[in-house]
């Protein structure tokens, strides 16, 4: 073997070791503040039928095939999609729905790759009818997932989609007429 081949093998071994020691879990989260009470924001999240108005993925493939199942909204509601290479194929199911507080979703991607993750929306009242909304996705990944996360900017690219979705959610919610209390 030449010195270059040995050097290449040493570098490859070091890279494999480095990736192997990266965390097995990840969490991507973004937040925004919406000028509306948590209950109003919640209605746009816990019903998958409303996601077309603000989801960044709906805009990536307007021809995407969608199917709704389970309960109409909240716990047990399901949403499946099949679209172009930008959106892929997958399914979501709401596994927790707390009025005005939280929506937790199990998401399963089947194309272009298989993965199962947890998605969570937390709504925090800020007073004066304002809400902090945090959109997070977490899960575990194997060796290839760790490498992609580290070297291909997954947090940045997916985080930008979350930011776009939150900005559109804010626009949709804040454009609705305010309902007077009492």
C-alpha cells in the first residue's frame, strides 16, 4: 500500500469514528410570537385540514395527493401525503391534543427515505392575547442520519422550513377578524 492509501484509510477511519460518537438523537425547533390567544392558534394546528393554509410543504407541491383519516381533528386524526421529490411520501397522526397548549404528532416518512420522528407544537400564552408558538421535531437517527445531520445542514434547511411555516401560520391567524370577549 502506498502512503496515500494508508493516509486515506486513516482519515476515513477517523471520520467514521467521529460520526459514530455524534449524538443518536436530534431536536430541531423554531419559535414565533402570534398576536392571538392560544386557543385561536390551536385551531389551525390540531386540524390537518387547516395545514394547507400555512404548511411550507403544501406550497412545494400543489399537486400533492392528500388523505385525511381517523377523527376529524385532534387526537387520532391522521394525514397522509404523496408528492414530488421535495415532499415525498408519509403519514402523520395526532397522538396528543391539549386545547390551547400542545399538539403532538407521530410522523413517518416512507419516501425518499424511511424515518419516524416526533413533532410537537407548544403554545405559551404571553398575555395581551399573544402566543409564543414553538414547532419542534425530534427523533433518533442511525449512522447515515447522523452524517447527514452534521454535514448537510439538516437543522438549518429544515429549520428554515419551520420558520416559513410559522410565518405563514402567523399571517393566517392574524389576518382573521378578532372575536370580542364576553
